[in-house]
C-alpha cells in the first residue's frame, strides 16, 4: 500500500500534481507495480492502479502509466510507445 504524501510540504514548492509509485516482486516471481497521481492543492487522488504480472511487462506497464497520467492531467488521450 502506498502512503499518502505530505501535501503541505509539496504546496510550499508550488507543485500542482504528484506521482507516487513503486515496483516490487511477488513471492511467485511476478512483478507488482503501483502508482497514484495526486492533486496537491486538494489532496485528492486523480488516478492510480495496481498491476501484477510478468517481469517482461515492465516496459509496457510504464507506458500505460505514462498515458494514464498524461490523460488525467490534460484530458487528452495519449498512448506512449
């Protein structure tokens, strides 16, 4: 589980959005990737999800996350390859 950021610290730097994430390995060898995109001013989560799958999927999952963040911030769909 990802912890909630200390938004007051980030507000002092005029940060508008913050991405928090991590990647790890499950006991069976699969990867676990998590991320959350936060609106710093409101402290609300804009998007985020968890993926568990093959270690070979890391690059593709990174592209999916990039697209999700881009779309959440700009309201425009984009696929990163």
